[in-house]
C-alpha cells in the first residue's frame, strides 16, 4: 500500500519552493537515527540533506553494534570448538588468529556499509560530507557552506566516556573503539565498567583465552536490568572464571612496563596487560552550536518532548544525544518517527519502556518493559511474577544453556515486563516486545502455539504459568 495522498501532495508543495542548498529535511549526523530519518523522509517524497563527517552508518555500524557482535560470534565459535567433546565431536582449538577475526569482522561491516551507501544514493538523498554546525534555527554550516532546512534533525551521536584523571592512550588504556582494533588477544584485561559494553568485551576476551577482571562501582553487573538477570549473569561469569568486583569504585591507574596497575577504593591494586574503559557513552554535542542557537540542553544532552521536538521550532533531535537508552534501534525508530512527524502523518509516540534491550554476552540477557522493582514502585502488591527455568525447555537443553524467562505482570492485568537470560535469548525479544507493547494479558498469550522444540516455547510456558495453568513448570 502507498502513503496517504495528502502527504505526497504536501511534499510536492514544499518541493516547489525548495531552492538549491535548501532541503525539506536537513539531518545532522548519519548514524542509526540520522540515516533512518533520511531514508524515511525521502520515501515520503521530501528533499533530504544528510550531513556526516565520517562514514555513513555511524558508531553502530563501524565501531559499535555490528563489529562487537561479530567478535561475540567468533567467541561463540571458539567456545563451541573448545567444548565440542560434550557433543561427541572431536575438535581442537589451536588458538585465536586475531588477523583472521578482524578480517571477518571488517568484511561484515564493509558489506553492510556498501549496502547502506547504495540505498541512500538510490533514494536521492544529498550526502554532505564534512563537519556540520548548527548556525541558525534551521541552518547547518558544513566547512564554511551554509545549508537550510525547513526542518532540522540533530542526530550527532555519542562518544566513549572516560573518568576524571583517567587518560586513554589507545595502547594500554583503551576505549571500545580501540579494543575493536586490537591485533592480538591480551593475556589479561581489566574492564572498568560492568554495563552492557563492559560485559560483552569481558565475555569475548574470556572466550578468546584472556584472564579478565571487571570493576564496577554499582552494586551489581548490568545494574539497569532486573536484579534476577544480574544475579544470573554473575553466576554464569563466576562459572566461566570471569572475575568481577562490584560496589568497588575506581581510584587511579598507572601504566607499567608490562601493562597497567589499577587502584580501586580501599587501596587494592589489580594488574593486567590492558585496561578497557567502558563507563558509558556521552552525547556528541560539544562545539556543534546547539546551545548557541537556544537549544535547551542538560549535561550535554538535547532535551525534547515525546515527539522528539526541541524547544526551537522546526528542530528535532534523535538517538544518543537525547536522554534515555543509548541503543541503535531506539535512534532508528526515533528517526522514522521524526520523518513521519515532519511529513504530517501524526505517528504514535515511542514508549521508552517498550524498547527491547539485549546484552550479547555469554549468556545473553534480553528484556523489555518494567523490571520487578519498577513495577512494584508503580503498582505495589498488585504485581505478580513468574520465573520459568530453561532447564524445562528442550531446545535449551540441546544447546546446553541455562537461564530463565521471568514475567512481571498485574493480577488480572497486562504483562508489564519480560526478562530473559540464556544463550540466544536475544532472538526471543521480538515476541516479548509485542506482548508488552500490545498490553497483552497472560491469558491472551497462553493459547498461542510455539514451535517445538524451540527456546520460543519458554515464553509460552511462562505465560501459561502466569495465567495459572503451568504445564512443565511448578505452580
């Protein structure tokens, strides 16, 4: 089906009065949020300019989601070879060839980059290469040349943060960008930060044969997840002999002849070959003219309403520069939303709690909606939970993975949150987000068929239990 006729007509009216160097939509940044906005706006018949100083695709494609998941898959292959005997397969793991791993990783990135570049070109989007600065309410200047937009979309992305007094040298003290370019497997590594990025790299390096220690100031790993998920990951990491110190703030680091020496609160010193700084990502907004043009900011983030509008008329913001989850698919969806908003389609605002979250460690964590603590804060004793152990799931036993599906719901009400731990559970998050976003009740999901044997059955079993009719789970 095509787009509503009034949208096409409106864009045609705009097109008549758009001069050279002027666009219906001018996007500053070609990461997930920016390029998604550009593609959707062009699809709706709008004239689009896309400003980017680096490569199309931004952090996610080049130094984030895609290359890290390629490393994680290589790590899974290494674990499969190492553990082959338990499946009756004779195999040996002779080592990790980081040259070969990096070649595989780069090939994946390059293939996707070429595909995206071709897609943007085919949509008639004008790519403006260079560093862009907001120099007027609806004006972006790129290397001395000014471009105007009927609407301007800020999508400048994020950068790897550090801590005061912690100098990143790219050799012994690394960010995730440096870690992706390592040409060797470190004998030992300290990971500063037990969030998603830190746990994923810790998982990779352990599978590759490194001795890994995570230092986290908060009381638990992946503290943004449900507490049960955090505890399950910690148990799995202990079993894998990944060391971690939680509730332990970092104090200082010194480089040594053999690597780094990290001092934590209390005076203990931990030594390793490298230190990965994974303390989160900050908004890339400094020096881009946002504040100078009156954009309301908070600690470098651009403030918006639920429709991604800033306080300056005609200026929108999407992605990591907007407070909230810094996830590529969030920015992607916001970009699509803004394009449709500009075109007059009146799209439905994005429910931040309905954004799926996945940590691609071994085991994986996947979740959507509210965790138990947040649900109880809102609804008190009306909250009910069910946890279905993957030990009762046939496919999980075939894969030799442990974990669970935990549901948070309201008695006689909708499912408020889905939380999963186990290898490959990230692939189950699609159904889980539909359940949450459509405000389904357990009784709505329980009759649905789930193919056997799949891990997907675990979602069905959990909802059977929440509906009061458990099959393979205890009531």
